[in-house]
């Protein structure tokens, strides 16, 4: 099958249908190569036409805390003092570079989210 950049919704839908058919392609097969190429084309189309609005850093921290069952004390252990954790969560203090690194390492929050303005 010959592929080109996906430009229309109709082409996008057709690509999704094909992707669904070859999704379980055997590694190393021609269909697996097709799957990889098609996935890249679909991703490019989706990035352009359906951009994700990423959460601000504080919302990302709160969400991850909820997922991990963390309390404000747990957050304080990750970034320093308990008062700092409170100030961060209440948007009274900006994250420092050391805090960003620690949150990335300990809570696995992507750095791209943590460095966004809020």
C-alpha cells in the first residue's frame, strides 16, 4: 500500500481502519513496517488537528498525588519543607529547578509539564 501525508478526515478515518486491521502484525513483517509508518502518519495528523491542552504544573502535581495516594506531607518529602508544598499547591510559590527535578524523579511527572507557566 502506498502512503502519503494524511490531509483530510476521510484519509484519517481510512488510515485508522487500516491500522485496526494490522494492529497485531508480527514483528519484522511487512505489515509491522506498514503499522509503524501508518502510526507516524496518524500521529502527525492528530497532533495538528487534535492538539492536547496539557495541564498546568500544579494541576499535574495534584493529579499525580491523587493517583499515587500522596498527601501534602508526601509532596513535602519530595520537594523539601511542608510549608513549601503548601505554597506550591496554593500557587503562592513557583517551582524551583531542584523541585522540578525531584518531582520528575520521585513522582514521574514529565519535565515538560513542570516547566510550563502557571
